[in-house]
């Protein structure tokens, strides 16, 4: 008689195999090290990205400080209404030109305004018109002859050509047209906190393109020459001014026009703080990156 097949039985699970087998110590160390390295790598990548971003921001903020902008003021013959401003905008900077007269002599006016509040001084001036022609702009009033209405300060009342800038700038150069041998120039600046300063003059012109630095000396600069486009170079790269007032040293020595201005923007204190903070953040990220590298070694 044939024997029936023996039924298969499910092998019993070994109690030993059902228990988790602890990993060797060296594998645990390797796993922990890999996790540490991965975390450090992520931190390094984040720190490097922060460093790169901070550096880019700092460089971006620093770049505009060296850019120069030139405003050409000459144009079609136009006489603005009394007190109206001739404005131009370029490279994000806006300038506005207005004209005024004052009753005192130029020397007395200089003494009155040195260190004074600009708004207070301005309130005592009389608004006039701006006249623009191809050769530049000047201050015009009803009593002037037609051929004198485009001059910075023609015969008669003492006149001021006021240039207001939308932000703090250094005035690098100003181009004057129709300069003759008896013209004088006085330059005043308004600081960022609204104080007037007599910027003085640096020497005597002698031909087109002559440059001279403003030293703060008393008196006015003689614009010596008979040609066009005499250049007045003002060295103000270490300070910011928000207004420039052009006058003269002698009411009879003023027959020129302001043709152009070249300025460079001066970063505001908040901009400097952001730039310095950006460099500080970049440095901190770099130091952190180095310390992590040392800890891994």
C-alpha cells in the first residue's frame, strides 16, 4: 500500500532571526559621520550662498557712487514764468534751476549766509525768471536788456542761479559760455542738513578747459578769457551737497551763461550702512565656513 505524502510544514521562525540585529559600532559611526557631513554640506552651501548674495549687494550699492552724470542746460529760446523751475532728469537724478535776486552786495551776502539755514536765507530773496538759450541759462528780470536776460547775473540787481538736486551729489564741473575777461564767479553749496556754505574759488581761469579746485577762500574767481565753454572744475568728492548757488563777485562782471553741469552721486548714510552691513555679513559667512571646515578635519 502506497504511503500518503507527508504534509509540508511551515518552518518555525527562529527566535534569533526575528530579533533586530544591532549594527556593528563602526557602521553606526560611519552612518553618523555621513549624516554630519551631509548636514555640514547643506550649511556650507547656505553660507556660501549668503556670502555670495551679500557680496553682490555690497558691490551693487558701491557701484553707483563713482558714476557721473552730465546735464546740458542749453536749448531752444525759452523764458520761464517768474519763480518757475527748469528741470531735467537723467540717470535717476533730477536738477531744478530757479533764479533769485538779493539787495545786499555780494560780499555782504556771502557774510550773511555763511553757515546759515538755507531756507531762511531763501525766504529773503526775490524770485525771478530763468532764460534758456542755446548757449545756456541765466537769470532774467523785467528791467534787463534783452541781450542780458540769459546771463547768470546781468547788470542791475545781484542775482543768484539756484540749482537744486534730488539727492546729495558732488559737483565735478560746470561749463560756462560767453565768458569774457572781467567775469567773476562765486559758488555756494547747501549741505545735506540745509546749511549754506560759501565754497569760494581756487584760482584764475586761463582758457577753455581750465580746471581749479574749490578751497573755501574768500572772494570770487575771475573767469579770464574771451572764448566759449570755459570749464569750472569743482573738487567736492568728499562731501555731498543738495543745492548749488551760482553768483558773482561784482555785479558788472557777470556776463556768462551756465551751459552744463557734471555731478556724481554721493551715497546717503543709510546706503553706506547697508553696504557696510553687506560686507560684514559676507565676512561673517566666510568665517563661519572656515570654522566648519576646521571642525570636520
